[in-house]
């Protein structure tokens, strides 16, 4: 819980329509970032009210002092980037150029929705140069990038803000985006199922079984065996390849059926199986190019640190573009399914082209999503009326305890904690060196159970 900072908690049912509620939080966040950039404690709050004896006296005593000191002077805060799902970026910044009904679908380039020289489904080198181009003139500074009927987001007023650093997230773009459709589409063909709306003739199944259920079980066993050999943790594996994964004209794996980490771990396995059918047909060749390209791109990212060298970034870009070009050709060959090219594929291009600025497999939202899940559990454990304030208080207590324990551990004043016993602190205190003791957390001794024979004793015979 101490790897992320919780800023606010609000009930969704209490939020006003539009951006009124969110903008109140964004105003305060923008003011906080401004104080971090100045490097000194503020003398007034975000509304301009000065601190004093009757208004936050403890903050009034700190006004004007440095926020933090380093070995070479005072430390300042700097805005780095805004990264998240496409929907979050659109709502947080009021973007007009997004994946909505408009013609322009991207705030980072000039890609369009309708086919043409700037179509987002064209992944050739020439198309990328036309889409990205030289961003000058009103496109960079004018209001056409933002919603005309809504106020400018307070996040755009953060010191050092740049729209070019408002980037997509790898987890939402690839793992919970492109792979959610590519993996089940490939499974449909490898399982020998009829494809598309026209129910085209199926290829021979890669796994033995007369019925579809038996082939699904065989595919699951094959996947589990490969995951064990590769050392994939059980928490990152899917339980089984379900029938609903490969059902319908355009099959899709929802987030409830498989998490992002599980889909990411499946790609190397299904890429190997697609390579076995690579030469059987043109569609099989393109399918192998799609999955092998994504697997190779991910392997390059995993072998690099926070900042990639130019050769590795270029290699990952080549793998990504090759996979997306094959995916676009598959959609052209089979317009009635199962392959579908969605706008998130265009966001994946930006991640590959800008990988030199930061490895997308290192700067991602996996830990943020886990943190939100923990805060949700903390929130649900509170009373509904006082949940927002109480959840913040419990989070502050938990984070402070973890930070204190870490500081004591680093200072050598504390031994590493053993896993807590069930039953609460009283049970831990009563437990001896062997770990046995009072198992009930109320401090009461265990009840002594006297076993009595069931029924009446039998009378001797004779």
C-alpha cells in the first residue's frame, strides 16, 4: 500500500453529472503539484485562504520553509507524465480527438477514423509518417484538441504539463485490448471451429477430440503443461479455456474471464501453436505473424530496464508493426469474423514508437489497478455513510505502520516480521516459540471438549 499515494475517496453515487465533482479534486491536485514545483510549504490553501491560528495552525508554522532538502540543496517536484486507459485520458482532459464518434481519434497524431491517407488502420511506415508528421500550427495550440463546450481541465494547468506526455498504458492497450480479441480468434481456428458469420469451413483441430469440449480440455492441459515448464506462477494462469471464449462471430475474452497478466502469459504458448500451422494457408501464416510479433515484442520489453536503448526500441517497434500489419490483412481477408482491428491497436503504435522515452512494460498501471482493488476492499469494510472519510483514515494508518516498520528494518533496530498467526494480537502474544498457543483471538483459553459415547451403552448378552 505504500507504493502508491491515495489522494481522495468519493462515492460514485454522490458525484454530480459532468465534471463538477472531479474538477474540485483536480483543482486541489493541480494546486498541490504547483507547491511541489515551488519547493516550499504554502502560506495559503488552494482557495487562497491564508493559514493562521484559526485555520490550520500547524501548516501556518511551516509556511515558507523548504518541503525537502537534498545533498545539494532544496528538492523540487516535476510533473513527468499522465498515463492511463484511453477512456480515463479522454474524461480527465476533455479530449475531442479520442476514440469517440469524431473523425480524429488520437490526441497525439492526426489519425482519422474514415479510410484515407491518415486512416488509423494503416500501419505502414509511410502512413505513420503522415499521421505523426510535424505537429505545428493550430493543432498544437488551438482549442480543437479539447472539448469546446466544457471548461479546460485543471490538470492541463499543472506546471510543466505537456499533452505529448499524456500517454497510453500497456496493460489497457495490449493485454486488456488487442489480446482480448486476438487470442480467442486464434483459438477458434486452432480448435477447428467454424469461423465468422458465414460459418466457413474449419481447419483440422490441433488438439485431438471428437467434441468441442474434449478439444478444449486437451488445449487446457497443453497450456498448463507449457506454463509449468516456463515457470509461470499459478496466480498468472487461467483455470481453463472456456467454451465462451471461442463463441460468437467476434469472440472476446472479458476481464472477468481472464485477467491482464493471464492473457499476457498465454501469448507465448499460443504463438508456438500457431507456428506449427504456419505454412498450411495464407490465413495461418498471418495468424502466426500476429501472435509471434506480439510475443517477440513483449520479450524485448522484458529484457530492458526503465529506459531502453535505441536498438531494442527499434526491434520492438518492428515486431509490433509487423504484427499489426498482419492483423489488418486478416481483417481484410475475413470481414465477417473472427478477426477485428480496434482503435486500441493505434494506441499500441504510439507505445512502440515512443518506447525510447520509457519502457511501456516498466511504466504501466498494473500496480495501480492492484492498489485500487485493495482500497475498494478497505472501502467496503466501512459503514456506507462514513466510508469516504473512514477509508482514508484506515489507509493512512496502514501506510504509516508499513513505512515505520520499513524504516526500523533498514536501521537494523527490528528483525523481519514472521507471518502473523490467525487470531489477532492476543493470540500472537500467547503463542510460544513453536507457534502454538491460544488460537482464539479473544485471549480466552480453548474450550475443553469432553467426548461422550453416543447412544445408550449396550447391555451384556446372556
